[in-house]
C-alpha cells in the first residue's frame, strides 16, 4: 500500500519553492456553520499551517496564490505556484452540479486530459486537481493565468467563477457543507516531479480545453449480421484474470454489493483494458443493466 500523503506533504510541494525565494503568506479562511461566521488568517510558513487544527464543523479554504502582505492591493502582482481545477460528484460540490455520477467516468476525464495532475485531493464531494509550475515568479499577466484556469475548469465541467484569488479546500479538514454529514478532505495522489510551464497549457490543442461533451463522439459500434452490437476487431476487449476475479467475487457476495459498487469495480478494470473513447458508453450500459436486471 502506498504511504498516505499528509497536508504537510501537499503544502510543501505547492509552496516550498515560493518560500525559498519570497516572504509572504498563505491565506486561509475557516467558515463555521454553527457560529455563522468566518475568520481569515495569514500563515507565513508551511510548517505553521501544517500543524493548525480545525473543528469538524468548519469548512476550511486556502488561496493557492500566496500574498506578499496581509492587505493585498487590487492589481498587485500574484505569485502562481500551480494551476488548478475542480471536478464534482454531486450537486453539493464546488460547481453546484452533479457532473460525474460514477467514479470511473471521473477517472476517465482526468486520464483524457493530456497533462497529468501533480496532485489530486478528494474534496469530500469531488476532486481538486493541481498542476505544479516549474518556476514561481511574480505573475503580472493575471488575465492569461485566469483564462487558462477558466478553460481547465470548463473542461472538467465546473463553470463557476474562477480567479487567482479563488480558494480551495485545505487537505486534512472536513467538508461540512451538508449539516450532519461531514466528509474528510484528503490528499489522494501527489507527485511533485510533475511540473509544467504556462506555455505547456497554452500549447494544448483547443479540444483539450473544452468540456468533454464537446469532444468528437465515438464511432458507433459495428453490428453483426443479427443486428446485435459487436466490437470491431481493433476494439476487442480481453478479459484478464483480475477482471474475472472481480466479477466472480462480486457475484458470490451479491447481497453485500450494491449495483453501483459492482459497476464501479468492474468498470475500473475495464478502463485498463479498453480504448478510452468506448469507456463512457460501456460504463453507462453496465450501470443500467445492473440496476434493471432482466
């Protein structure tokens, strides 16, 4: 099992280069549902924020772009350590919409994006993705950075307002947006070796910076002589032992396995074996079949 990445690991990957050359602050806002108020603090180091504790009923957000003072002036230069995007599993997520109803479909959206994220954070009701930048410099062309942020977020179907001042959920805190149902926000994946330049994003083909629904639709499946859909020779799905084991285990424990859970487990194995453009269609069909068995 891979070691769990902590809040400190995440913050170090994001801000260590910045604090090596600059003196500034990580802006953090904690919103208490019970007290109906928020408080903002400015942390001058990763270590202080890594040790800070928060209550379970608090929603805690941090600014990805550190600030040089506790009273940032409008139009001042912004230090940009990463680009970021959100992806929602439910209508109570960041964008207020349920964009990805099953985990494999969300995983597919991430896989189809040509630049792998440096970090993925489970926000409780979705995913937050970060692409670390190679060089932390004072970004005076804020408009260009914000244009890229909007395009990346639209690709992942999060159309909300996005800017260099936007705040994201802090790992190892609670997502307490739904009263009585707090969920943990935690680092799911981290690879600080994946670093990019803004030019890497600017050079992307525009189809990678538009929502997946705008991508070319997959070709329809060929039909056999009987009229039943059949895979073409170049789309043959090979069932390996791991996939067979998942299915057999799920059938044996069908009473303890929900249709959605079974669909996700099988679909994750299918994703590894099948061409990317067919995954969405197969996931949809599998979920429908398991929900409505004949």
